[in-house]
């Protein structure tokens, strides 16, 4: 750790328990790298105050814009976002300085009586298990999963923090809720999950499990320091996923899942695989495809993951994906 020097850096974060926890992790690393104190500045975003479901308010930027306003005004020096909340177009004046090593990208299920999804879905028949989620992406894939089992589930739109969502299960109002594994892990509650959901069943949101560390483009010195937190494999993966999302012209609340992962033989990383899915929220129709490509030679080379994302999007659109997403983000 470097010796302390200079004034405190101000890190902008949303106020939620999860946002504070993940910003705290980044703050610890920045203190270690720079030797400077880091002060967390709590920012309230539109997404935090609105009671509407994300699909209704559009999702894109609702958790991000207030933090960027604080950056632009100089109220904060840098911000930490959940990367899946970022719009796919990086605006002028801001730099995505670092994408740290990604946490588990998978979704988890918190079910009643310690049950997993298939157990709940089958046990409820001829009734219907009630599964809470605010995500059209999850709704589409959970309903498709149930259809493959020959049963139905009811996906119930919910909002709220992790405590609120798990509370629906504890109270008996819902049979289960679906959450992000990374968020559960970061607040120390992963042991409450009753199933880690395989991406073969439910692909996560583009960028899920990753954090974005952003600062003003004019602050080149700080950007260079923050860049030491960057993980090139994570950046390549989320670049492929977010390029797919952008090429589909879909917002972050659209029923789109994507995951790029590394294929390893022995101890050698050989290829990157990108999987994508688009579906109707009732699960009746899914377009699910994948592609593979070489691993980028350096963190600065976005050519390969961007090409993979665009090409896979083109294939999915050719298979009818545009008609499954509702209103597209133009």
C-alpha cells in the first residue's frame, strides 16, 4: 500500500445496502492503490425513488444519470455502478476507467422450504408456483423452463431491495424469488439461496456480476490510477455482451440475456464463447444462439468481442428476435 497523500477522493454510490457494499469493495482497492483516503458520497437516483417497475420506466440510465450528473459537477471524483445498469453508449465526457474482476454472473433462486425451481414448479402442479422477479429477461426464461417441464409457473413482477424481495418468500406471499448471485454474495447472504441457476437454464443480464468504475474523461491522472483495477478478461466478456445488447437495439429492461465466458483446455484459455437469448415474457418463444471467437490479445483490443456481439445479434435478428422484444431502444 502506498503512503497516504493528498485529499480524500469522493466516490459516488447509490444508497442501497448492495450499492454501498460493492462501492466499499472498490474504495478499499483504491485506497490500497493510491494511498489516498476515499469517502463514499451517497447519491439518490431516479430508479431508487420511483415505485414503477423497471419495464415501465425504461430501465436505461435510471440508476446512472444522477451519478453522472454528480461527476460532471465535480461533486464526486469517480462513481461505481452495477455494470448491467449502464446504457450501452458511453457518453462524451466520461471514461469507463475500470471493469474489475467479475463476480458470479449467475442468477439464484430463494425458494420456500429449501426447494429449487424444478421442485417448486412440479410440486405445485396442478396448481402454479408463484415466482417473483422484476426482470422480463428472467420471466421469459423461467416460463420457458417451466414449459419444458410440462407445467406452468406464475412470474410475479416485484421491486425492492434484497430484504424486501426475500421477505415475499418468508411471508408466504410468493413461493420463490430470483436474484443475482453477485448481489447476494456481496452482502453476505448467498447461503440463503436454494439454487444457483445454471446459465443453461437462465442466461444472466448482459454485464451481470460486473462493476463499472467511471470518472470524468478530463481527469486523466485518476483514470490511469483506476485502470489498475481493470480485469481484461472481464472487460472483454462484458464488451461482447453489451455489444450484443446494443446491436439488438434493446434496453437493459428488455427480455435479453447474454453471457460471454472463457473456454479453457488444461491451464490455457483457448476461446471466448458468447451466448445470447431473447424471448417473449410468457416463455412461448425463445431465440437462443451462441458463437465463439479468439480471446483478445490485450485489454485495449475491443475488436474481437465487439465483432462477436454484432455477428451474434445479426443471427438472432435473422431468427426473429426483433419481434420478441416489444418496443426496441432506438
